[in-house]
C-alpha cells in the first residue's frame, strides 16, 4: 500500500490496489518521516477501513484535524473491543460517528450539559453486549482522559454500535429518511441558511436527527423530565430554540409523538453549532 495523503503521524489515506477505493490506514507512527507516495510498512498497520466515497474522505480528514489523537485512538479501541465482544463487523461509518460523538460528549460534560438517555433501560435489556461495551468505553475514557462520564453515556455509545450493525436492513429506513429530510428542510427555511452537506457540523446534526427519527418511528416514547437547561436555551439561543420548537410541533402533529424538553435542548445544541459555523463563513 502507498500513502495517498497523510492526515497525521498515525493516520493516512491510501487506496486498494484492485478497486482503487480510498481506505483509511491507522497505526502508531505509521506516517512518521513519510511522504505522499511512500510505501506503508505492513508491520505498523493496526487497522484499515474503507471510505464510501471522496466526500466521506473529506469529512474524515476534517474530523481528524479537529479531534485529538487520544480520542481517535480511544474510539478505535472501543470499536475493536465491541467487535470482539459482540462478534460482529461494524459498518464503516462507525469510525467517523463514534469518535465525533465521544469528543462532543466530553465537551458537553465539561460544560455541565448532561443529556439524559431515555432509552437506557431498553438498551440495557435488549442490547446487553453493546451496553457492556459502552460501559467499558466510559471506563476507558476515565482512564485516558480523566473524565468520569455518567451511565447514560454508556447507552449513547451502545446506540452508535447498534446503528453500525443495522446497515441497510434497518426497519423503517424509508420512513426515517423521509422524516430526516423534512426536519432538515424545516431547519433550512427556519434559520434561512444554506446547509453545507460536506461539513462536519452537518454530519453531526444529521446523525442526531437520524437517531431521533428512529426513536419516533419505533414509537419509543420518552418520559418528559424537567431540565434546567430548557430556560437557558430559550433565553440564550432564541433562534435555535424557536427552530427546535418548530421541529417539536412538526413531530407532534405528524407522528403522534410527544417531544420532551430534554430532546428540545439537545436539538438546540446542534442547531446553535450550525448557526455559529454559518456566521464564520
């Protein structure tokens, strides 16, 4: 294998010799003192996964620049542990989604924004191995980052693993896709911004809405819990809050699902990041 592009000392973009498809190759020091076009040393290769297309490669490259190597490595260790415990091979999108989620979750935790996982009980009961991997993951986060995440985070990690095993056979995929698109259109016209489909913030938003839609289509209703951040979001981020409320009204009108205040708060967080990014352009 030859190096097509160096992302950092431990991650490079290469390509498969037969199909010429782009792949991500990881390994400690794999690109140290290397240049584009150099041959990779096989004994340093620790993990390889395929990129869906050039757009996914650009998103991964952007993420590597934003997220620390410690978190990238930690995320890959959780993925490897999960594949061993669950005895499966995850979809390739897990490599982007999980690292990004963990980075964002740690940031939220440090800022005091704790999000309740309303599916925690179901996850613990129905996806025991995924949940056990999530618990192993939060132990690893504490060991390497020095941050003790709540049990809810083990459930969120498990959700990413569950999603990465569903692939194209996920029930209600068409309904979920339609709902995600409806919500994205609502966001676009409510905020009056052009969504950058190649941006990391867009990928984050879509990932959250997709989980949100899966929960709604599956009729996994949540219990509304009073959150101290609801009033804060309403007063501090009026534009994001107003759009989140419109999404809530759309869901309740069209899908017979009561959106909790916790869910409104989480939507606000993602929408505000989108607004902030749009301001810098």
